[in-house]
C-alpha cells in the first residue's frame, strides 16, 4: 500500500541534544542551522527529493550528481525563529563512496534513501546505515526513506521491511515520492521539529499546532 | 493518489528522537583522508583473478588478420538485406583480401597498417537497397570459412548473426555530413527502411546523454554510425562506447582488443614506454587506437578527419576519464587484469558524449587553446583582481567562466592551467553548487583536487580548485565574497551583455585600418551600429570574409569571429569546423617552419591560413574571393585583433606554454611583439 512511516520508540532518557547544533556554532534560539546529508544508491532520487523540498520542483531528467551538491533552505516560523537546512546531496555512484565522510562528517541528520522498486538500493541503504553507525557522529539522527512511492505497481521492497529495519536501528522511516511530492515536507518536518526541540528545549511554549505546508510554515489555528 | 501517512505523532506532538541506545556505540567520527580512502576503494573494488588475459599474440597471425578483417574491414561490406532468413554466412570475400603492414613510422611511434580492401568504392550516400544487394553479389564466396575458424580459435564471443562481427559504417563524404542536420555523427543514410527515419531528422538543440542504448554491434543502425568511440581495457573488457550499451558490446570489444594486441605485438620494442597510437585504414574508415597503459581507446570513423585530429580526440577522451578517476585506476588493472571499470564510470555517459559532441564544434579541441569572453579591459581586470585575492588564500586555481569561455582565471604562484584541462573541466557538468573531487590530467594525473563550483547565473560559473578536501566552507565564503564584488562592480551584468552582443563580427573588420599607434582604436562592437551589421547579413565581411580564427601561441588563447549568415546553420558551422581542423593538422605536420601560409580553394570556401611563431590565423572566405584581397583582409584581421587584444584576450595570466623552452623568448617579446610578427605576403 501507500506511503508508510514510523518513528523509533522513545528511550527513557533524552540524553544530549540529538541534533548536534552544527560545527559552525552559529545556532542560537532564534536561528538554527541543521546540516543534513543524503546518502543512497545512484538513481534512488536523492537529488529529486532535495529539489522538491528546496524548489518545489520535480525534474524527471535529473542528472547524475558528481561529488556532492550543496543546497540550503531556510524555514521561518512566525515567531521569527528560523531553521536553516544545509543539505549535502551526495553522489550515489560507486566511485564517490570513499568520499562520503567528507560530506557526512559533522552532519546532524543523515537521510538514507532507497528506491522501493529496487532491492539492491535497499541493500545499499543498509550499507550506509552501518557505515554511519561506525564512522558517523554519535549523535547523528538517521532517517530511512523509501522513495518513488508513486511506483506502487513496481514495488519490490515492502514497506514493512523498511519499517522493521528502521526500528531495529533506531531510525525514522518514511516513504516518499519526489514526483508527486508525497511526504516530502513531512520528511523534513521531522528534522525541523527535531531541531527546534533539541536546540530550544528551553522554549517550553513552542507552538504545538504548527505544520509545514508546501514548505511554508503556517499556523494551523489560522487556517 | 497515495494515502498520506504522516509521521506518527507522539504524546507531546513531536516525533520521537532516537535515543543513544538506538546506536551500537559508534566510534568517533574519524575522517578518512580522501586520497587514501579513494585508493582503497579502488583496491577493494578490484577482485583477484588468477587468470590474466591470454596473450592473443600467441594466436596465428592469420587468425588475427581474419579478426581484423571481419571486424573492421566489414565496415564497407554490406548487410544481408534479409538476414533473418539467410544462413549465418557470408563475410564478403571482396572485403577480405589482405592486410599488409605497409609502413611503420617509428619516429613518432605511429604505426600505419594499411588494409587493402578490394571493394567497390561507393560515393553515394543514399545508396539504395538494390546497390546493397549488388555489392553482396560482387563479394562472391570464399574466405568465409577461414574467418569463422579464426573466430573460434580466438574465442572471441562469436557473433550469432551473419553481420554481428561486421562494422558497417557510413561512408563519410562531405555530402554525407550535409545530409546530417543534427550536428551529430548519426546515421546519415536515408533508406526506405523504417528504422532509420527517426534518427535522421534534425535536432536544433543538442541534448547531452547517451542515445541508442538499445543498439549493439548486431544492429544495423549501430554499424552505420559515422563515428564510434570506444574505451576498453587491455583484457578486452568494454569501458565506454559512444553508441550502444557497453555490456552488449563485450564481443566487439574483445575483437578490438585482439587487433590492438596484434598490432602492439609487432612493435614490442617500442612498446615499453609512452603511449602508442595506431592507425588502421579500411576503405573510407579509419581506425585509430591509442594505448595508455592498461587502457585502450579506439575511434572508428568515416568522417575523413585527419589522423592527428582523431588521435587528439582520443587523448582528450582519455584525459576526461582521468579527470573523473585519476590515473590510479591503473593500479586496479595491476591487481586484476580483468577488472571491470564500468561501475567506476557510472553516470558519466553524459560527460563523454558532450566531449565527443564538442569535437564537432569547439576549436579548443584541436587548437589546444582556450577562448575568452570579450570584455572591456577594466571589467576583466576587476574580475581578475578579486580572483587573485582568493588565490592568495590557498585556492590553487580560481576560474570564472561563461559557458566555455573564460572571463578570468588566476592560478596560485607558479601554478598554470593547461588549456586541455580547462576544456575537460568545463565539460565536466556540475550542478548549481557542488564540491567534487576532480583530477587535472595535465596538472597532476595521479592526484585529486577538489573543485568547488557555483553557478552565478544560468551560464556563468565560478570554479575554485584546491588540494584540501576540507575546504568547502572556506571556498563557499570565498565565493560569497567574489560574488558580492562581481555584482558591485557590474562584472556579471557586463558578462551577460557580452554573451548577447558576441565578440568579433566579420562585418566589423575595419576596412581602412588605422595605423597601430594611431588614434583611439575602436572598442569591440562600439563602432558598428546594429543596422550596419544588418546590411551585411548574408554577405559576411569585407572581400568575402566569412569567418576567422586567431590563436595566440604565447597566451594559449584563441579568438574566433561570431558565425553569421553564410555560415549560419549548425551544419555549415560543423563543416567549417572540420575544414579548419583539417587545415590545422596539415599546418602542423612535420617540417613545420616558423612562417607558413596556405591558400586553399575548394567548392565551399577559400581557406587561408598563416602560421608564425607568435600566432596562427585561419580565415574562411567566399569560394570566389580574390586572393590578393583575401590576403589584405587577413592582415587587417590581425591588426584588428591586435587593436582589441586587451578585450578579447586575458593578458597577464600565466599561460601553460610559458613554462617550456619559450620562457625567455616570451618575456622578451610579450606583450609588445606577441601578436603580430610580420606582414602576410604570398
Ligand atoms: N517515479 C519516480 N521517479 C523518481 C522519483 N524520484 C526520482 N525519480 C527519478 O529517478 C531518477 C534518478 O533521480 P535522482 O534524484 O537524479 O537520483 P540520485 O539519487 O540523485 O542519483 P545520484 O545523483 O546518481 O546519486 C530520475 O530519472 C528521476 O526522474 C520518484 O519519486 N518517483
Ligand atoms: Mg543526485
């Protein structure tokens, strides 16, 4: 069936902020910066996910990424708090695999993407999870993303497999479609809310009724 | 519509954070040094294989001859018209006569194998099916048994159709290329058959990327492509093919490998150092091999481009591969001769195909020089000054480019950038803002540099190259600084204006040249109101001048006039490009003196070319142009180039060729005597 998502169970103690505030130290309560890296096999749709999030577009002729491309997107809250996502869209091609540490080093969030029509890409995603568990920052927040959820009839990786693997590894899980925009904002919303929670835990009165709609944050009350 | 499945909300409304226990205590984030880690990636990718490739030179020579025949000479053989019905047979006897090694020119390590093909030369481009059948008939019987025996001895993947070992390309004639409106070396043959039609239709805009992936050497359309490029490993594994899917071409690749090994083997003495280049002629087809250690590059072409040009194209193709992977890939082959390189080049089809496409239009591919975007001198100075700032802060090269034209370029200290590296770098497509390892083959083929690329607008991009893999944020700051200065000093708007206005228009060649030291020399484009230019449309410049190209030897730069009406279409431009390429090759033959001129008239143009130690001028005129007038016009062009040199060239950059023998001479002469060293007289 359609898009699935899950979040890992909460552990008893919260521990240190799960989103490390970024090496630049520019974070304060009002202006947060989140360094995010996308990893996954070539062709799973990483660049398309980022493009959908940053520009609201889908390019079916998306070019293979070389090295990594850097994009950023700032989201503003009504109380003038901003969250700036600094996104590394890495190349999934094998020759760049060894360079991945360049990009995930210091990342607060790793989004590991596979293509629901490709079991190989799911295996590759598990490789990246292991790599990050070994070499990534200990605080890194990981999300497992099954993309191309619009291709239901060609699905080869059941959502349950994704959910199960994510739960075992303490990751978020969501299925998205960069093509239809399904769940793309929800994906980033997780980190958005996360970053506010972890960096501004003192802000007890953070408005609970906010949702991201089409990359624009609106107050649900106002809708 | 998909059912929406939002993140499961928690009690407090937030998704849950994975706790520390979610991770099997990760190690500290250790950064692997990129160079060593990339090496190890290559190493680990190489699996061990105890059986290195069998040495094909052990095979009987006639066997290899047969391979050569069946694979290449068949270029001119024709296909079985109804091959579904025919028995697997028939390699035309007419095509397999003898292959003699006629000449070896050891001095330049080029071996020319002339294959004497007894066949009926056919100049018609649009040959009909009837002619095809006729050719088969003249072929007669005989010979085929031997070829097939040979195939089995070599254990090359035997073709399973009567045609599949054959490479039947299209004959290249000037009319052939004119039949081809796409600017691509596609099939130019028009048949009644239904499969060709889609390919023949012309395309206004060239779209990068691999086409015809469904083809392999058994497809007739594949064999009719006018120009093929292959990269393969010394064990015969396909690495890249311009047309068709590499994996489906394994058999063909193995055949090429066998041929190369055979030709190589004959010259084992000289095979020990350096690259080797070979040329095989088969009728109208040229097969050029370039051997780079474990990598073989092959071009099969019937475009009648000179051997030297094709060889240069293979060099660039190799350079592009090195730019992506560095020369350390060779190590993978040391460990495992059967190493499969294709995964390492995944997704780079578009890079290679756009390079191959540029062989059709970009003079930099044979001039080994770069071209600048015309800009007012102070504007370029401003751009250079800000780039110099960052070059002093640890950036190896800072390059501001607009499409394939350089706005400004600065290298740290003694570092200089080879024009070929610039070509390959600008051909390596990158996204809006990226940071990627690249290797500059002429700078250091063994090491990666890191390229920070940022597009300032749709066409203008800044490239900052560094040796440090950690430099991204520093380079990003540099870029922000540069961008701000460029905006403030209007450089970017000037760049856009220049893109629209173009540079030198032949219509603007001064008719009565002012003396060099005379009054204010006109700036580019200022002395030619649009309406004057309009009046010339369709006739070109003075005295029938249609186009020119001027290369400054010391600057490693060239400038060419904008294309206008007599050479308005991509097809005409490609033809002129080929004509220039040919005359360039002939001017750079051995015995090249300090001053040489050539005046050549054919049905398409008068081509006039003038080569001195300081510059080279190539000019195309109306085929009816008067010789004396053409010569006078060339002198005016040179004078004009001199007058506007500070707008069309980047002066003061350290060109690559400075660091050769010429350095003293260069300092003595440049810039005063750099451009015009004489007056052309014929
Ligand atoms: N149907 C469908 N196609 C998608 C979706 N997302 C991406 N694609 C297609 O998948 C192809 C690859 O997408 P990219 O975003 O370039 O893949 P990538 O993961 O960035 O690949 P690399 O840059 O090589 O690592 C493109 O042709 C897209 O059109 C999706 O959600 N649905
Ligand atoms: Mg990508």
